[in-house]
C-alpha cells in the first residue's frame, strides 16, 4: 500500500533532522580531514581507514582533495539510504522511533 502524504512528510522530516548535513561534513573535512572525520561522519569507516593509511604513500592527500567534490554526493547517498529504510519500516506497519 502506498504511503500517504503525512507519512511521506514524516519520513522527510526525519531524514532532514537525523540525516547528515553537508555543511557539517565540510567543516569536518576542513578541520579534521587528516583523520578522515568526514568519512566516518558519513558512515564510511572502511574508506576512512583506507584513506588514513594511504597518506603514507601521498595518494591520500589527493583523495582528501577529491573529497571536496564528493561530499555532496556522499551526503545524498546516506540520506537516500536512510529514506529507503524509513519508507520500508513505515510500509511494514512499524512506527518510526525518534532518536
């Protein structure tokens, strides 16, 4: 059964409130980029660790600069996954738990 407008609004509100923020990701990149904090924040611990380890061969520094362009897409992907999970929960008749 498709979701009604109020359920979709609730999902979007939840994604907006609890999902990652692009400005926060950029601040983490700027201040804690060498620790790959932005990748940990966006739920990518494996690539964060790999990025930290790659600093020893200088590839990591180029990767860090490339992340400037990738952060908006990583935020969008994380929000899409969250939106899909919440939609599946609501379609299954579950109540959304607020964190």
